C-alpha cells in the first residue's frame, strides 16, 4: 500500500496532516473543557475535520494515491475498532 510520493507531494502532504492533527487535538481539548460527551456531536465535528483533510489531500495526490490513502485510513480505523 505504498503511495510512492514525489518530493513535492511529500512536502505538500506534511503540513496538511499536521494541520489536521493540530485541529483534532484542539477540538478534543475543547470537548474536554466543555465536558462535552455527546458522541454524535463529537463524531460530526471529527468527520468535518477529516473531510477537510481529505479534500486538501485530493489536490496533492493522484486518484490512485488517494484511494490507497483511504484504504490505509479504513484499515487503521478497522484495527482500532477491534482493539
């Protein structure tokens, strides 16, 4: 499931992923500060962050690379749900 990124793609992807991780961390902290436990609200907001990340990545990746990225995300999500 190797993406085979060019140097340009690699350079472009790093800040996109970093922005997602930073926004996700801030969102989680916000939920904790507000004592928010509504799982539907949390899931909705996390999904919105992931959608934005995917839209940005789609501008960098080829269609094949994007499909592999999504496969890897789904694989990792499936592994987490089993654990």
